[in-house]
C-alpha cells in the first residue's frame, strides 16, 4: 500500500487496507449520526451518560453534590492484600477488574454506589480530567 500525507486509510470488511484521497472520501461517504451527545464540562446529562463517560476514561461529578472537587471515575486493575499477606487480583466474571471510585475530600472510596437521587438526576457533568 502506498499512501500520501493527508490520505485516509480505509479498512475493508475483510481487514484489507487501502488509501483514499480526502476529496474522494468526502464524495463517497456520509457522516454517521450518533446517539452520543457532544460532552463538555458545561453539558449536563443523566447518570446513564455519566457511566458511558466513565467507561471511556472520563471523570464525572454532580451539580447537586455539596463537596467541592468530588467526582467519580472508573478504577481498574484492582487488587488487595489479604490477611495472609497475599495479593489478590479482584477479578469478577461479569465486570472484570473494575469498579467506580468516588474521589472526595477525605480520599478515595472504591466500589461507590449511586443513590436513587444520583441515578435519577440530570445534573451530571464531565469533570476536566487532570
């Protein structure tokens, strides 16, 4: 395959790849509409959308929370040391090795559970990542 700078690289249904000039690409393909809203730190959304943001590596908070700087994020690669001083990898058949972490003023709480008001609220927003 020989491509030039600025070409699109298209992957076919069988995994084959080929270059395509931008003008040909625009004449051949149409934009796809998605159900995902464009999210910024000024956009408010539901808890369901907040979960999607977390799964993509983002951090979310609620306008309705009292503490400043509190947010949730997805924690992965979770392990702990048991009473026998063995490191246990916290894998789960259904969700793998992850949990929602609540980062608050007193520290981090792993395995945070949303309240009814958290789940029904539409005042979630995306926190500016680090």
